[in-house]
C-alpha cells in the first residue's frame, strides 16, 4: 500500500479510503450490509494496509459510525494508526435543529459521532453539504472551535458549487480560522463536471480531493442496461444512479473502459479506478465494497498505470452532464 499526504496536511493516508456507507442497516437501504456481514471487509481492508475510513452520521442513522467504531476496537487497531473521517449536516431526526450547520447542531453532532465511533477525536470532520440557512461565519467559527478543543484534527467539505467553496476558503482566511483540508466530491469517468471548476480550485488551494463514487456507483462495471438498469438489487433501486448516469454517451465511456480492460486482462473497475487515481489533486478515492472482489479490484487498481493513449481514449468519448450533486 502506498501512503500520501492528505491534501497539504502532514497526515499520511492510504491511497484508498474505505467508504462505510455500505455497512449499516438494511432498514435504511436494502443493499446495505449488516454488521456481521461487514466485518470481513474491515478486516481485509486493514490487512491490505488501508488506514483511512470514511463514514457519516446519516449513514443508516448512525449505525455505520457504530459499526466502524466497534470494528476498529475488535481488530485491536491503535487509534493513532487509523484516520477516521465522518460528516454532518444531513437530517438526523425530525427536530429542526437536528440538521444543518448551525453552531447548536455542530456541537451536538460531534459529540454524538464521537460516542458512536468510540473515540475522543476524529481526524477529518466534513460538512456533508452546505447549509444555506446558516451564515457561513457561524459554521466556520463553530468548526474552528472543535479543532481548538481537540475533538477534530482537520476539516473537510463535500459536494457544492466551486464558487461556494471558494467563498468559504476566503472567509476562513479572512477570519483567521481553520481552513478546509479536503473536498469530497462526486467524480468519476462517467461524471467529470468537477474538472471545470472544483478540481482546479482545490489543486490551486492545496485542498486534497477524496472523490466519492469513483466507480459511478458500479456503472463502470458494464452490467447496467438502459431499459431496466441491471440485475443487482442496488442497480434496480439506486435512484441517484438512474438519474445521473444513463445517458447514451455514458455507455460509450463504459465500452471504452471495457476495451482497455480486455486488452490488459483486468476488470473494468480496475481501469476506472486507476483513471481516478491518476488525476491531479486526488489523495484517496473513497471505495465501497459489498462483495469480496470489490476490494480485490480496488487494491489491484493501485498497480494499473494507464498510458497516454488510453487516457486520451477515455476522455475523448465523454459528453458533458448537467451539474449534479449526489
């Protein structure tokens, strides 16, 4: 396993980050793996050298955080050897203060996440989305207070328009507050709109990219269909993928991925993930794994280096998408 700096921070993270959204409660999403099913994936990831784990309070309404906390304890992994990332903002209840980025919700959310994760600090605390109902100064000051209190080491953000993120970076600098170290954005071979503004902004500002859905929620595998979406439970029920990916040119990109994969004798997933890993500013893509071969493919992708001709062919067939945020 290779390790890189998380953005321009001094913390070293594995080149892959294990996404924990897949592990939690089937009551939240039908395709989610329950705790007992998730344990082999946590163990395999750790044994392979993955030290970076990403979750969120809203994943299975807190159960994902609990599974990660218990899993790391069961593996007897020293706290200083893992990098734990979690997120806040999305609704965690019916009360109007159980969502958003107000000081009140931030203070309660971090304590709830720390309890579920069984730790006294998180390495990376991320705003899951921007909260338009709260002044950004209030959000930034509250997050900065968590850093000063030692409950959070670094701050991160997730999907939003680049102009909004630029404004938050500017305001943090203006007020002398902790800057965002990372951006977790939606970026893959099927959806490359982040290359227009967000990715260049992050590269210029020294913000590390930790993209989610690097395999386009499984679309790059080549088993999706435009008529009925595919065979798997997730393919048939994933309304976000159905909304974002199924335009005709997306299938052309998959055909190109397939051609390269067949020529190299590797899987589509390896080619698609290798492409993300080779993009400027990317620290560690966030991978999901619900079948053993998902982790095997991700790990194998670390050894795949696409040449200039392959990179060009993959980009050539892409057609722009409407700007979207998962």
